[in-house]
């Protein structure tokens, strides 16, 4: 294996998930340039980002860092919800291109009725989030 174990494994895992470098960078909150540098071994991600990579690709940080070749490690219990994977799945299911989702011109063209509907979704999400946090504190 090359000296760039982390980069090679990131690229391989990304390609196995059929993610473009641009799409993966968006998922992890990076620029395409940053992810490219990590994959080429020109820069090293911080430990928190390595943990995010491991969680998303469902491998151990030890696998990413080359401390083990066992990539079948499952870091989460089977019933644990992975929000990044679920959001990615929904974006793909509804064919929402990440760039079009954030296209300001599409948001500007919304009618008043669409804005009200969007606001009701936001209110629902905020209320659900509040209820979940309250439940966590009470348990």
C-alpha cells in the first residue's frame, strides 16, 4: 500500500459509494480542493473530520489510518440513525442536486403560498427538535 493510506482509503470508500469528489466534499462541509488534498495526501484532516469520515462510510478510524485492514467494522449499533446518510439518500431519491437546492434564484421565485408552506415545515422541524431535546433531558 502507498504511503498515503488515509487518502487512498478515502478515495476508495467515496468511489464505492458512487460519490463524486464534489458531492462528498459537500456532504462533509469541505471544498472540493480540500477533499482533493486529503485524498492525494497533501494535507491531513483533523481528528474530528476523520471521525466523520469513519461514521459516514461505516468504518473504523483505525481502518482509515491504516492501523487495520478490516473495513467491515461497524461503529454504530444497528438501530442508530445516521442523519448524513439519510439526508444524502433523500437528496438522491428526490433528485435534488445540491447546487440547485442552494440556488438563490430558485428561492427568490417562490410564491407567497410556497413561502408560508415552507415556514410551516420549518416550524414543524423546530418543534420536533425541541421535543426531542426535552425528551433527552428528561430521560
